[in-house]
C-alpha cells in the first residue's frame, strides 16, 4: 500500500468514525453566548456554502428570499423586503452570531418576524405547523424547520457574503 492510499484510507476511517460518534446538538442543548451567539457547530461538521445557498433560495427549505433581498442571487425572482438585506452579512456578523440568528433570530432581535428555524418544541410556537406545507403539526413527527446541518450550511453561505 502506498503512502497516499494509506493516508486516504486513514482519512476515510476518521470520517466514518467521526460521523458515527458525533450527534447533532439538539435545540434544547444549545449553549448560547450572551443569549445571541452559538459558538459551537450544531453538527461538528463544517457547513457547505453551496448547500446553504440552495437552502437559502429554496421556497420549501429555508425560504429566506421571501423576506430578504440578496444581491448574490439575481437569478431568483421576488426577493422580500421585510427582513434586512443579507449583503455583507459575513462582514457584519461573526460565524457564532450568524448561527444564533439563523437558529433563533428572536434572541438577538426580539421584534423580528423571522421564524425560529432550529426549535423542536411546538409549545414555543403560536401556531405550530408542518414546515411550509400549511398543514397542522403532527406531534409524532414535529421537528425543526431546518436541520442542524442546514443551519450550518446557511451560516457557511452567509459567511461568504462580505460585500455590501
């Protein structure tokens, strides 16, 4: 076995073991800094900016464009204007602050209309539903609007937006 294939085998084994031993941080177990920032990754895995851009622009995943204007996505129609533009978000906020905003913007901005994307307690919602389906929630399957990895992906994408 060559040194390169040995290194590849070791790296693959580390990824497999690392993925098998790390569990997503549940919403109830998040450690908040100053009630607004989450400094520790929710997954232990770096976010993927491309997947984050997809979640940001998707009307059925994050639905972020419904409220936020984003100059980085001119190919998408109907950017909203009830939330602030996200241009320069990566320069305005730290990664920990962006993670906190994406997970639960109401902690930093109490009057925000932004939904809490990482909360799995239906008692914390005025009208809990099944994501963007307009159906009432099913207590057996109720979960967060975004998964922990989707939060990390959106944060990674927002960190790329450094131009105003």
